[in-house]
C-alpha cells in the first residue's frame, strides 16, 4: 500500500535538472543587461557633460 504519493523504495518525485538553451540565454541576458545599462548611462552623461563628467 502506497502512502504520501511515494513509489517503491520510499523515493518521492525525481526532479529533472539540466541546462537548456533557453536557460543559458536567460542567464546571459540577466548578466549582460546591467552592464549594457551602465555603459549607456555613462555614454549619455559623457555626451551631455563632456569631460567634466569624468
């Protein structure tokens, strides 16, 4: 008789782990986005204020 949704051997559900292309792309996007944003802010500020911004 099974109780608690466990199969034979008393093991519960098995989680599948792995890297998919979608996961790798989302991690890369999350890492690169703030860096690109900082470059954009720096470039705009440098164009507006000139060398005084540095």
